[in-house]
């Protein structure tokens, strides 16, 4: 089982929140990421394999929180629909959009799915819709780049599952009756679901009453898969889970290693009323330390103590028979990884001295090797504080990194060490060296050099002593290489298997499919065929073509490098992808004629379902039968369109039209263009088609596609390539290329007769909001209004790089200034709606960015509106917040696009504004809304910093 995350719709604005996935099916598939060799142990260890279809997937550790309707109806914040023409209603209370939109968002979500290690069972993880604001508003501690819920002793804003149903997979591929997991308290919130290695038990955590300091903390439970009966793992009710970093891991079939809150821990430290002294930072050594704009950093000694208080764990080895023992001393443990033979555990922790300028992922890090019983065998490394990692892309930490177990060996470690001091600007060969070593080497035995790389190391896929694939890449040139290595044969020289551009999706040969071993690891699946003795693997490819993606499976002969296509998606009506192998229960090579895979299948109008496909006749059995999540839009129209920018670059977009719409009889529609720019090194690569015309249009809770229900044409994801070929930096011509791409997109929808030229709006989230503001400043002739959510508008506030820009403000001053729409606030004459979460923690997108941009706009009389969402982060989660965002957006589109009530008259040839009158609205009474001409929300003078929370695997 592993965790995969689907990008439902590229402009859904909650990419990291389960609430963005309200209704589509979810799957937690079966293999680890291509370039990471991870043990099938706990849910937090698994991510997607690059070659797999990222379909409708939700993390095991999280699911939305409360029943949307019930929870919201009981909220103190009443919600009502309004007449957009009645300005007296535009105040500070939360609103809901029209029912055409709200009904789609409130549709109940389908469960997430997970298959057992032996592929004989499947669990349905039940979940509810959007959480109420009371969940998001819980107190949280912002420490070292992460946010902690002190009452639960977990990361804050953690969502949950509400129930678990187990199904047997019958011999014919259909599902048996549901066995409901039972025995835990009613109303329990479930997290961190994982299978035991033998598939006989499920482990999970629950929390009950979050208002009570004890029952709000997490306890670990075990369920018998045959009966569904669940019980607490620990006999003592006072043992609670510490889930700030790692949580627990199966060591073998009958025991788990658990991060617990130390029993000796008392009350949290109290902040002193009077500080011991001033806060001082010093660089008297004249070190060069450049860091990006991180958020939620430690500020003083009290913060350091508070971080230690919540993050420190006591490891406990617990058996299913109820016995438990503490192992090791309390520490800030960040990960636990048992060896494939269960004899050792790789333990990572962080320790002081901490930093006030970088997040916890750069704190001093110690990696130790323990026996399975908890005895320290040796310290692998103790890395110092890493404040000085250069900001250039491909720069890394000095010393040992990416320490893992070889998936094909009982207990062999491998890791990588940089040879360039971690600085990508240093020219050196080799740049990285991969080492291997036994867990307990013979005294004096040095690590073995496994492979040397001239680019930056990207991971290893192991198979056996005759086959491993090593990956390397270099961002500046977009080069990516795959090396074929024979780990057990020093006399066989490594060979380059694939050498290509990461931007060139048409040349992607696919990635090797992985199979589960009996030890619970994942290795490259070796394939046998009856007709010969060749060495084969299966490459699972996206299948990008000029007509769209057509996924495939190729049988690849390692010796001859020849391929044979053994499966391909239907390309006429459906979009099908291969999710995982299902025929890997036995050790050894897999027989081609006994191959079994799990696939997903969807179309423009049919939502995703999952199927078993079995060789040799490719017999198909449907596994799921999820209902359509929004039947009112089942007959929407979707087309992938291609057009050309004036400099010859080919562009693509997906055009959506409302059900039943006919341009010849209905005429042009108001149109919403929603996009996100991307950087490229090649014009040819920028013009390649990505995506499929047959993909089901998944609609997230803030997706632009919701406005299909309001009879809008939606131009979704028009490519906005910012190209810098050769030594040219892409952003040096950012505005020019941005405007050219937008002009081409607008001309295309007008040419097709589906969009009214005077009623085309533009919008985006994050870097898409940055794009929106720039387009209103530099291409006012194209759009009637804009919607910018959670954006950054002044690049001088991110002076050490942003997005894919790794030059500093002082190295590229003109580029920083010219790209910043804040500097062009005086040019913005079209209505712009700014929305931002008050607690945004994403790098660069400080809440202050929208505050100050709004004040700049207002200072020049622009028609603008600022909505600050209390308690929300970079993506919006609470139902009240999401509904209000949709209401604000719908109101803005109604007033300034559908009705086009602005007094601004434009010369569409020159893009100049002949006349403009700024229109104010009612004064804002709270921090929810501020508007031009009335609301006077003062920008906070606190210099916000952002940090996008690091994945646990990076710690």
C-alpha cells in the first residue's frame, strides 16, 4: 500500500488539502515512488511512483473532518445567499454561493481505497466532506517551520477518516461483503491507517474528544482483518501517540515501534513575562548565508523549549500480545525505518543547536543504526546545522543524505554524498557519489563506491545483483539520465539506459513497474516469457503524444533495448492508466501470461473506476462502481484545443462548455480563463501536449470548473510558457511572454465564438494570482476583471529567489522589479478581487503581499476588493471559508464579467483606458473583507516569512 495524490484539476486551489477532493474516488495504491526505495511499513512512508496514474488519491493519514451540512448548520456563523445587486448585503459575514455551485461542493465524498500486501483484500476508508471553521480555528503552535496542535500533539489541521470497511477480493475479482472495523468509541477520528506486513492486521490511531486534554490525544489501535474487531494496542490508557514527525512503523508481523509522548513530560513551558534579554542574531564571521522566505520559524529560547516539548518522543516497542518496552532515550525522532530482514532499525533525529532563520529540516541531524531490540549499534552520521545551503537549484546539504536500505538485500545500506560542497554552481566531476555498506561491516571495512554521477542524484530502483537503475538530473539544462548498473558485478561497467530532457514528454520511455517482495520492500519486477530466455522489465509510460496522453505498458528487453507494447489505453473515448501490479504474491520472476494489473478508467463524462486486467487474454473485471459526483454536469463539453503564440510557440488548453450549450444558437458566453505559468528551456518542449482529452473533469471545492454550472465557458490551463533557451534566463522576458500567451488564448476562444470579447475574466492561485495581476497591469485590453488568490505581488519581499528563479534581487534587480505587479499598481484599471488566507505558510506568498498590494491599488483609485480568510493557510479548508470564496468569486464575475458594470471603456487596439471611476462598497466590519473606497484594513507591519512544510521524508 502506498500513498498517491491526484491532481484532480490543475486549477483546484487546495492541492494539499483533502477538502479539495469532495467527491471523486480515491485510491491508495501498491508501490513506492520510482526513485525511492521505501519499506511497506507505514502510511507516511509512501508516495507516488512517477509512472503511475495520479488518480483521485488521498493520503492514508488524512481525510476531511466533519459532515459539511450538519457541522455547518450548527455553526455560530450563519450563512445566507444574497442579491449581488443589493450592496447593503456586502458586509463581513460568511456567505454561500448559489445552489448550482454549493450543491457540487457539498456532494458527499467517496471512500479512499487501499489493497492488502497480499492483494487479497481491500479496505474502504470512509470520510466526510468539508470541515467546519471551528476545526481549522483550533489553537496551533508555529514552530521551526511546522504547525502543531498542542492538544493532540500532532501537526495541526489534521483531517481524518470516520470508518473502515474491509472486503475480500473473490477469485472472480469481485468484492465480498463488507466487514466493518468496530470496537472503538463512536465519533472516533481515524488516522495513520496501515497494514501489517502479512496483511492480517490493521493499525490506526484514533482521537475522540478534542476539548479534553487527554482524550484529544491519539491512541494506537489494532484491528483483526478477519473479524474487524479493534482494540487498543497498549494496555495502559496513558500511552499516547506523538505524531509531530513520524508516528509508528511495523517492525514485523507482530510488533510495532511507536513514537509516544514521554510519560515523564509535564506541563508545557510558560512564556516568561519579561525576556532575559534582547533577541540578537549575528554574522560577525562574515559568512554568506542566503535563505528563501521561510515562515513559522523559531523566534527565541522559549520557542526552542516549546518545540522540544511537543516534538520529543519516547520510542516504545509494542507487541500485539500487549507487552511493551521503552527503547532509547527521549529525543526528537523524525523517522524510523526497519531493515528488510527486521534485524535493524534506521533511526533519524534532530537536535540542538536550532536555528532562527531556517526550518527544522535543516537542523542538526543524526542518523543511527539500532538493533530491532533498541540497542545502538553505530552512528552513521551527525550532520551540523545547515543554514548555508545555496539557493541555486540542485544545491543540497553537505554530508551523507538519502540514507536507505537496499530493497533487494536483507540489511545493506546505501546513501549519497555530494562532492561539490552542496553548491550547484561549483563545476566538478563527479558531483555525487553513491555508497553501499552492510549494516554491520567487518571492522575497518570502508563503504563501497556504488556509482559516480555528474548530475545531482535522483534515486535508485533496485532489482537484484544483476540489475539496478540509478537516476540523476540537472535542473539548469533539464537533463535527466537513467543508468543501468549491475550491483554484484564490478567488471560490468555502468551504462546509460536513457539520456533525455525532462521537459520532452514525448520521449519519456516510461518507468519500471515495481513489485512487492515477501520482506515488504519494492523492487523492479523481472518478467519471464515462455518463448525465450530474455531479461525483461515492464515500463509504465504516460504516453504523451500530440493528440494527448495515451498510457502504455512496454515489455522492455534489458539486453537488446527493444520494446514490445503489451497494453495501451483506449484512445478514442476513454483514458486508462496502470496503477500497480497485482500478481506479485510469490517470489521470483513474474510470468507474462499470468500478469495481473490494476487500472483506472474514465472518460469526459464517466468518472474514474478501477479494474483488474489479467493476462493472457486481458480479461477485465470492474472493482468499483462509484456514482457520478456531480450528475448535473455529467454532459458538460470538453475539448483539448491547440493554437499558436505570435512567436511560433505551440500552446494548448482545455476548453469546457456547459451542458447543452450550442455556440451557433446560444451565442458567445462569459468566459473564465484560469491558469498557472511554467518555465521551459526549449520552445519545442513548451509546445508539447500534456494531459488527455478523455480525462474525467474532476472538480475540486474551489475549482474554476464550478462556473460551468453558472453557464460560463472555462478555458482551463492554457499553457503560459516562460522560455529561456540556452544561457537566456526565462524571467528576463516574463511579461512579454506572459502577455503573448494570454493574447493567443483569448484570440482562440473568440475565434471559436464561445467567448464574448467584453466578458473574459482571468484568475489563478498562488503563482497564478501573480500571473493574473500582471496581466491586468500589462494586458488590460484582454480581460474585464481578475481574481487573484493567495498570490505574491512584490518580488523584492522574496529577495533570495522565488518559484524557479534562483538569482537574487541584487543579481537581477530589473527582472525582480519588472515582474512585480506591485510596481505596476498604477497601471491596473480593471476590477481585481484579492483573496488570501490570514495564516498563509507557503514560501513567498505572505499574507502581507495581498495587504500591501491592495493598499497600492487603492492608493491609485483602482476598483479592487481584498478578502482575508481568518485561520486559513495557502489553500482553503473550512467550509465557511470555501463557500465564502466561491460567493465572492461568483459575485465578482456577476458584477464585472456577466454584467460588465464597470465604467471603464477601453480601446481594445491599444489597451488604454479612456475613463475609469473607482467604485467603493460598504465598509468592512472585520478582517474578512476590505474593499476599495470604504474598507481601510491596515497592512500588518509584521514581516511575515513563509515555509511550505517539508515532507517528513526530507527530515
